[in-house]
């Protein structure tokens, strides 16, 4: 069977929703095809159709038998373990049972020839840069099994993606589907992914908005919604730069056709008006002739009838010309892309320059947040004693690079970037800050810093956004903002492109980018707007236009910001005052690209 996917005139609509796809056809056969499109145009839905998780209402989809799939919400389930993504959980349990003294034919059947599956899996993970595998003692079977049976939720986002990619690439697939594979990956992990994709033995279809990844594609497949919300699919040869060049030329041509059509419409309208003036002038002249009686009555009547017929024909002709010209304008405008943009603004009282927002004290015995430590140490370092000190502080922004500071103080509208390799403890630290006022919170591993003070009015958007999939968007936002009226919330949601009945969509039916916007709405529609905003990999699953909005919104935001991100392009575009690198244990004004490597 050929290693390609064929869509043959497929149609699909979500239950109770207007059609999403109508008569969609395409063949995905290029080595690497990037699937792009605005959030909500149906990229993940298309993957679900290809995987037969849902069925098209019309048409057929032909696929190879063995398809490997990397979802964008990997690791969100608390019950998913590292062994699950390799498909070896049953084998590990069988080995466990055997070591416990159970002997039955079914156990031996389950194990088969996979007696060394743990060692082989560990070696593959280490080869692909999965840091916990590299620090696990390969000679200790119990340590290996403990690692393989760890829940995915206990790993960093980048570690989870790295492990999943490792499993996927070693599953001997005939076709690969990847949904935002660079989410959470540090620079080294991205480079390993790029190298692996370059040596694939089968085609891959990749949903991504990562321009570095899209630059390595052989083809770009774009899903674009028309004015009725119906998605259309078109495949462009070449990488993202080639796609953009074609689209720019097409957009220029479309705007030129609109301009030309408008000029023709104005010309037709001008001719119609001029004709009407001429007809009115002739009519007045005819009435003057009649009053002067320069011609016999019968002759004048004949002239009048003839003139009226000619005038009517001329009027009809010009009205037709105007109608045709207006129709040409409408047709030309239909071919223009309508790019809807988010225009929610983060408006709040500006923080005074010297106002202390956050005070962190370095954990004394910290070697790395990801280093294994005993339970007593964990409990000692995850107790967050929050002071109420609010005296103004002055931060020296002129420093370049300094060693891991004992005390880190964030003041006023300062923007702090926390970086480091996957597993260095970035999310651990953010979670500790976010839960600073929660006496019952315990971190799974000690954070690099203990929180001594944190501003009360704080919002946190984690990298793994977990919302109740059964609630509607409106219900989700209402629960977070019970004091706001429904009309106010609907007005604000419209600014996030959730309009009319779309506010009644189930969270579980939203795309990854739409779920992020839902989380944004949940925390930022509060009154007052938070004065400290913490973002963990905020560009995950966002389309390119949404990233542009986020950059603009953060530029206008007058509160303090803490951001964790491996998106180098995004970090270059937002204001960063200081960078805390948890890998190199430094603080300074270093460029993002260098701090991440």
C-alpha cells in the first residue's frame, strides 16, 4: 500500500454546528508537509478524521495501516505513564508479577521475547536526549522500572514531548501525524527533532506554527475558513517561506483586482450620473420646444416618444453597467482573505516602579530543581512563608551576568524571563510562585527558590491547561468571574473571537489554541486585571496571528510579567528586563537565544 493519505470529497460538521468541511479533497504524499491555519479552522479535527476517531458525513479517507500520532495534549491525563506511550505497560506488569512469584502461561505469553524491553527502552530514550533516562542507573532494574512507570504529568512538558517522539519514531510507522511537536522543547531537543525528521523513512503531516520547523517542510497545507466559516484546504509546494511568497503575490493580485473593480464601478456610476444629467437636460429642452410650439403638434409628439424610448434604453444600459460593476467589486472582495484579529486589551492600574512584586530566596542546597532529593528536604523547601513587606525596592537593570543570586526581587512592571533546558525546574518554580499563598501546596521536587513574598493580585497560565471538557466556554468563564454579567463576559469573549453561539461550545470540542484563549478569558477578564502575570510556554498551540496579538497585548500590559518560553522569536519580540537561567544558574540581561542554549 502506498505511504500517503488521500481525502476524497469529505464533509464533516461537529454535532449541532454548521459544516466545517465540505467536499474536501487532498493527497498528502510529500516527505514533510506542514499543516497550518488559524485556530479553530479544523486542523486537529482533520487529524481525528484521518485516525478514524470520528467519521466524515460524506466522502472517504484512505490511509496506510500503521499511523503514528503525537497529540498536542500529551501528558494532561494523570493516569498516563511513560511506559504507556511505548506500549509496554502490560509487559512491565507481567515482569512485575513474575518477580512476585506468579507463574502462569499468560504471563509468559505477554512477555514473549521482550525480556530486555526495559533496558532497550532506557537506551533509546537516552539516545534521543531524554534527560531522566541519562541520569537513571542502567544497571539497576528497579530504577529503570520506576522511571518507566512514572506518570507523564511528573515530567516537564519538553521531557514528555521528547519521550513521545522517541516512542513514535521507533514504532516503525508508515505515516506520521504530529500535532505541535515543538511545544515545550528547548533548543537542543528541537535540533534533535529536526535531525530525526530529516531521516524519516515515511511521510509526515505536521500541525505547527513554529517557523523554524515550517522552514524545513517540503510542502505547506493551509486550512483557511471562508466568510461562512467553512474550511478550505490547499497544498503549496515548498517550505513556509515559499508559501508566504505565493500568498503575498496572491494577496497583492487580489487587492489589485478589488482596486480595479472599484475604479470600474466608480466609472460606471459617473457615466450613469452624466447620462442622467444629459437626459434631464434633453427633457427640459423638449418641454421648452413644446411650450414654444416651433413644430407641429403631431411631429412634436413623435419626437417626444422617440426621445423617451432612447432615454429609457440608455438609462437601462447604464443601470446594467453599474450593477455589473458592483457585482465585480463584490466578487473581487470575496477573494480577499478576512483575517479576524483579537483585540482584547490588558488594562489595569500601572504598578509603581519601586513596588515589590515578588521576593525569592535561593534554596541553599539546590544543585538543580530536577535532581532527586529526599522527602525531608522536599518538605523543608516547599514551605512558602509569605511576608507582607511592601517597601519600595530598586533593581539594577544595568547588570550583565551574575551568578545565581541568593535573593531575587521583582519590582514594578518588570519582565522576567525564566529559561533553561527541559527538566531544569522552570515550571516547578512557576508553580511554587503561583501557589505561594496556599499552605497546603507541596511541590513534587524542590524549586530553585523559596517564595518569601508575592503580590496578591496574580494570574497564572500554565503550559498544561486543564479545563473541564464538559463545561461550555461561557460556563467556564462565568465560574471564574461570578460577579460579572453574562453580557459583559460575552462582549469580552467576542474580543477573543468567541462570538454569538460559539460561547456555548464545549471546552472538549475546542482546539488547543482556542483552549488557551479560553484560559486567557478565565483569568484576565477578572476585575481588577492581575498585576502580576505568569505565563508558561504561552505560544503553545497558538496560530501565528494569535501570537502577534499576544505580543501586542504584553507590550501594552503595565503589570509585572514572568514568562517561561522556548519560543525564541516570541521572546525577541517582547520586552525582557532580566533573564534567570536555571541551567547555567545565572541572572542577567543576556540575549534569549544564548540563554537557552
